[in-house]
């Protein structure tokens, strides 16, 4: 800690140490805040970007679905259990007859991702 023996030199040195400490703490806080907010994305943010894409693109990334369920409107639900990413969340891709993703939904406690 600073000791104030000589008013001019020690006061300036002490203030410089305090200023640098505050500045470093502020920079660290801003970095944590920005990184933390960037990390939190929703499944809607991620899944919505896939609407209009072919289901084969998802299969390349996620593998084969755990189950394919026929719907009354002629489309299919591709069911994925993504246990390693979020075991509480079940993902469904809604796919038309041409294999194009037309929508999605999910069940469970789907936590934010990054």
C-alpha cells in the first residue's frame, strides 16, 4: 500500500496505483459482461436459421434423428435428443415432402446456448 511521507511524490504515486487498479477492474468487468451476454443465445436464435434449409444439412451435423414422426399435414417431425448439449431438451425439425425444414419446436427446459 502507499505510504504518504512526501506529499507530492507519494500522493501522485498512490493515486496512480489506485487509478490503475480501478481501470483494470473496470476492464475486467466489461470483458466478463460482454462475453457473458454473447454466450447466452436461445434455441430460437439457432434453430430459426435452419428454416428453409434441407434436412440433410442437419443430419450432417447432428447425425440421424432418434425418430421420424409422420404428421397429419403430410410433413414429418425429425426428433433429436441432444443429450450431450442439453439432456433436458428434445428438438423437433418439421420437414416437408421435399426434405426442406419448414419449422421447428422443442420441449423441456431448453437452456440458453452459445
